[in-house]
């Protein structure tokens, strides 16, 4: 084996309900969020309600900012990925599918695989010529002294050493040529599928509750390549010195302007600087200095006692989706039965200590994870990093909720290659922004039908509105600490644009354009439709494309467009960037995004509302096939496609197969899926490769 090279990863090219997921998923993932009142009751105007009186500015904006889009997408000269990397001094930093490119190039990637058809098979289905294998599954030993998994004899002690439950974000860090570390988030637990006879948190045993706490968090495991192929497998022997489990009990610390504030202080931590564990970690990112960013999403569902908090606390709790009228919300896991910190009537500030971006060093199993308050607190879906042209670190993140917002953080300091001590402080201070989108078309042309306006595109301009910079708040009536702890309330005050569940946000490493997955929003009415969210009752979602001024991630103004409005191609409300809809795959509910080395966009779905299993899709974002969506794989019954991760050499794509068999009525005695081993369904990370060694998608 070659000598390990820490700090360098493979730059990966990167109940009643109104939603489309199965009710079982709704219950355990987000506490039936869609069945509750919408948390954002602000009177922010949908930007379609804003009179764009200054339409005369449109020409100037197009001549300025849009010029960058023409250069990125319209030029005929082809810049190869190698050229783009050479132009980008940060490109060789860690990636996880989200390399910090400056975007010096043009994505004209060709895709040549035969699409997989929609299906409901209980299998991971891949295109002709490809193979797949499970890399690691729930319960597999992570630490060397972990016992073998025993479904009917689980313990919290064992689970804390084994691979956790539902897997989501994945990233890869090389250790020489054919070894690597794999980081995986463990978003949430489904106790109905984990334990025989489980009904709810009231009747669960204390050991079952402790197992669930241990099954949250994340895992770091060592992998090795199989021969010269694109297949990878888990290392199961030897020292495995980097392997690690992070759980809901792992000691962590706060950094940034809100660290030490009264809002984060509790009886257990009167300093407001230490916290135990992380919860509901969904997507994430990696930093240019080789660490993982993992994001706490639907953390609100784990707490009880909201009715017993001081009256002054209740508006903020409501804004974050916590009931202030019920002592114990229906379906709650009742973590408070084994740890009273989850009871807000006793510890009202404990919930403020969740909802952050957490940084973890995969190369140091003894390091203390860090929660960065400077990046704000909300239901973080992703923390994708890149570098501004002047070297400042930029982090994009969506707030996964109906009518929530898109955010960006820009560091005060600049990245210095090789200066690890300096770089580790970059996420502690900077400016946090929220996005406002304005459309180019008259309001009357955006009627919620999905019909294109007369100018032929859903597009417009936008700005990043500053919320806070260091200890300085830009939000009247709120301190810097309040803005960071109650970021949703701050964004409400400045008039940010309400979006259709903003999830993963990724920057194209070839062009520099930024893409946001808007998963769905069945609650948007025709009157609430706007040009950035153009379809009412949007159960299939869409993808947004942003080109920042000067193609600089540090800019505060941008142009935007909607290249993809998802659904059945036969549905007139769908749009595939103008491509022939008879030649595309149906796609529903975009969630996670990634890019390959040619700048093609890869889209993982969550909650397919077309009756098929979820899957992974690929779409060129420029050239003659812009908008041609093709399905690359489908996941088993009841599962969601997470990840995805395409390696730098292009030979492998990793996908996290989350919650297989999560279908109402399923139990361990009557499973809805038996993937991957023919027995109980087990959330797993799988890898796909071409059997003849070709690049993924070629």
C-alpha cells in the first residue's frame, strides 16, 4: 500500500399527510412535518407578488451578470475537466462530490448508457453493462471490537460500535491509491423496522431507546479497491485505526459568535460551549482542508414538553416546528425517558443546541466534533463548500421545509493551502446570507400551471441578503447570537424568498454554476406560484440553476433559471430545459445532487410520486443534450436514493440506500423489502461500476 496522504480526498465530481412519501417515512424521518401547520407564517411576499417596476433594468442585468451565463453555457470552445482543474488552485482539495471549483470551463459531457426503466422491484437495478455490490450495511462492525450484528439481540453498547441506521450523505477520503475512508451520515431511525413488536416510544424498552440514540450520527470506515475495477469493499481485518462511530451521545463543542451565548446554556452546560451528540444528520459537504461537514436537519421531532416552556420561548419553537400545545407529540420516540435533556419543560434551551453544521476530522478518531454557529441554525440540507475568487470559503445550504429559504455563508478569512491551523478557523467567522429571487416575467404570466412565460424561460435575477457578519447583526431587533440561533426568524424579517423545500445545493466544478434541488411542495397554491417556484401543488419538484455575478461564489448578486420541472414528461406542466420530452426519463422529487468530471448533473430522488421506486438520474446541463434526463438506477422498494458520490477517476458511483422496506404496515415479521441479504431490510451504502472498466455514465 502506498503511504497514506491525509488531508486529500478524492475530489468527487462531484398519518394524514400532504406529501408524497409513505406515512411511515413521514413519521420517523420528520415527525409528520407535512401533517402539521406550515412553520413559516411570515408575511414575506412571494416574489411573484412584488411589482418589478424596474423592468428597464432587465437589459442591463442581462448584459452584465447574464453574460457570465452565456460564457458558461453558450460558448462552443470545450474546456476539459483537466483544464478546469488547472485553472482552479483549490480543485485538488477534498471533494465528496462537491469540489471547490472556480468554474473555468464548459460542461458538454456525453452520456451513453441505456436508461433503466421505472419499476417497483425489490432490488438495486443498474443499466446494462454495470454491476453493483453492498459496501457496508446497518449493523456491520465499525470498531475492531464490535460484535457481529444480531437483529434479535441488539444492544446499545453494540450499536455504538456498529454501522448506524439510515444512511444519507457519503464522502470519500483516499489513503494511498487503493484505500480510502468512507464517511456516512446516519439520519434517523425507524424503530418499527428495527425491533419486533415496536409500537411507539411510550411502550419501547429503555434499551431500545438507547439503541436508537446510538444508531444516529455517522460512521467512518476504511475501504479498499477490488483489483483495478471501480468496486470497493469494507476492510474487515487489521487495525483500522481511522474507523469511528459518532452518535447522539458524542461530546462536541460550539464555535462562532453564538458560542457561549445565554441561548445555548443549559444546566448540564452552563458555559454554552459544549454539547452532546448530533441528530437527524442528512446531507453535508467536505472542506478544502479535508474534513467532513455534516448537517442536522429535522432535529425538532426529538423533543417533548414544548407546552411547558416559558411563553417567551414559544414563538421560536413554533417557527422551528415544535408543538407548544402538546406535552408529547404523537409518534414521538420519547428519548426523554432515558435522558431528560429532551424534555423542553425542564431544559428549554437544549433544542437550540441542535440544527447546526458539524465539522468532523476523518483522519483523527480522537478529535472533538465542532458545531459551527456562524453557519446558522435551521433544518440544514447540505453544506457544500467552494472557494470565492479571492480565496474565501463559501458554504451553500438549503433549509428543508415547505416555504423555507436558501442560504450562503462566506468566510471572513481566506483559504491558505497547507495551513491547517489557519484553515480550521475559517468557518468560525464570516457573513451569513439568505437568497431573494425576482422573476423577469409579469406576474400574470406565472399562473401556477407550469406553463412557460412569453420569454420562454422561468428566470430572473437575485441577491444574497446579509443576515449577520461576525458579531454584527443586519436584522433590526435581533442580536448576532439571536440571528444565528433563530435564523429562520431573521430570514423572515429581511424578506427572503419562500421556496419549495430547498434541499441539496451543489456547484458545478466545470462551469461554476450552482444548482439547488427543490424537492416538492404540495401546499403552494396557484396564487402563491412565482417564477422560481412556478408550479402550484408541486408534488414532483424542480431544479434551480444560479450563476453568480462574475461567476464568483463570493458575489452578492446572481442570475437564475429553472432548467428542470420534474414529473411525467407527458404532463404539460413539466419542463426539461427545452429538450424533446419524448426522449427523457420521468423523474420526481429531486433531493441530492452531484456532478461527474464532465460537469453532468446527477440527481437522486426521494419520494417518487409517479408510482416507481426512487432512483439516480443524469442530465447534461449544457450542449445539445441539456435537459436530457436519463435514469441510471433504481433502489429497492420503499427506499430513498441518497449520496450520490462519483469518484474522481469516474469509475465508481456510491449511493446510500436509505430506509428500504419503509412502507406502511411493514414489520420485521412481515417485511416489505428483504434487500440486501434476503432477510430483514438493512439500510446500506452500495457501489456501482462498469464491468469493462468504463467511466460511470459513458
